[in-house]
């Protein structure tokens, strides 16, 4: 076997095509191809010192049998207090010798660059998305959530990795049930709205950039105490939500203002996972137009991307208030299902909101870590 770095667009296309072979069933939702191309170009053109290196393994016949990205991030190093070799977008065929060869090469790269810990799959930071699915492999995934075959966690454990940042994704598929009354599921005394100068605001396409700035401030404050979360810049956040304004269902982006200051938020979007899968992640101009023209076809299922409350306002029931508003808006908008991206298992306050909506775990997810021996 040979470990290669993708240097040309042809190399990148071979790297990309592996998941088409591994996941023919539609359970895997591929990353947006244009985002991957941008990452690839940053490394290929030498624009950034620590940009992603796209790598793949060739077997004796010259076929791609595994892939990964190699990168590092000072914010992760600072958070974990050691130099970390991150790897992401990691896929491999069902042959342990292939996996072993891939991990040996990642570890070797880490040694050469004076790294002390392997952590992944992180695409790119743990608080963006990544991890390995460890349960319910028969259930399909969705946009911004991982998916893999059942042999993946077995191979990581066999190599010696241990889990870190255990979490779960959730599905709530009883949103439309008549007995799921938002006022009973999420009781909140409405007299507090005036007494505490509270105002619920919704998404607005015309002012989306300003709202993203407000979300950025709340996001970093809300998750600063969580082990897996690293501070995200406004540029990185905008890169993640760019294009969301065109798909935005304004009723599903909510934030709470107290005395004129944003204190809590929920960001949901219509679930376009089936479209992304159909076009194999290729969101070029024509597919974007198609998606925009048929956007109303994706108003049955929504994805809860992220939610939070700034630390000084936690414990006051403000997320209960926003969850009540979200449930009302989902029901009035004709949605029947809500899926939620990974929530760390220790973060019980976040998962409890979903359990109240009769939610259940869709996939258990973990990252894997392993010390790099000298």
C-alpha cells in the first residue's frame, strides 16, 4: 500500500470518489463539495501554513481504499493543553490492514511535526462536525451529522483508540401529534415577558448578516465552558451559514432579547439532506437554483443545528421559552420531524428539551483519541 498526498484536482477527485463506493445506499450525506474544494485549494496553493492536507491510501492495484485529512489547530492545542494531530473526513474499506496502515501514517506524520495526540475524525474542529457513529447504523444520517459503517468503531478500538467527547444526535418525529401541546410541553409564565423586558425575535433574510453577528457573540459565550468547544471566528461562522439565508424559514431561527441584549438562541433550517445526497454534495450554481426553486418541498423535516444561552442567563427558563416558540412554529409550518445535531451526553439540559418533544437518540457519536508514542 502507498500513502499519497493529493496535489492535483485529479487526485482530489479520486479522494472524493471513495465515499460513492462505500455508501451506495443513501444513508451517508456527503459534505458540501464546494467546501471541500475550498479547503483543498488552501493547502494546494499554500495559502495557509496549517491548512488541510488531503491524503489517501492506494492498494496494490492502484485503487483508493482509504482517505483522510491532516491538520492542526492552535485552539485545540490550547484547549487540550498538548500538541494535537487532527484527522478528518476519514473513510476506509472493510479491511483492518488498510485501516492500520492509514493510522500508522497519521501517527508518523504527527511524530514528524512534534504532535503528542491523535484526535478525530474532526471535520475540521470537534465543534464543527465529525466523530464516529457507534450505534443504530441502520438509521440514515442528515446534513451536518456523521455516518459510517458498523466496522468503523471496532477498528478504532482494535487499534488502541479510546473515546472522547461522547455525544448523540436526536430525532423527534411526533412534532405534529395532537397531544404534543407546546404550552404543556414547555410551560412558561408569559407575565415574565413584560416584567423581564423579554422579546422573541425571528430570522429575517434582509438583516441576516446582522443576526449572524449577534449569534456569533452568543455562541462563543454559551459554549465556552464545554470541553469540546473551541472559539469560532465570525468569518468561520459565516462560512458555515453562507447560503442559509436563501433556505431560511424565518420562523425557525429564534433568539431572545432581554433589555435589548440577545441572551439565548435556536438555529434550525429545513432538512435538505435528501437533495444533498442526490447531487452527491455538489452544490454548483445549477443545483443551487434547483434547490431554491423546490425549497418548499423540504418543509416536512427540520434540522436543529445549534442552540444556547449565555452563561449569566442560564437557569432562568429562557431556553424553555424559545423551545415553546420553536415547537409552535414547527407545527404551524407543517413540519412533522425535527432532527438535532450532536449533543454531548454530559449536556443534559440541551438533550432534555428534545426528550420533552418525544425525541429519541438517532445515533451515538464519539471522537477517538490516541497518544502518539515517540
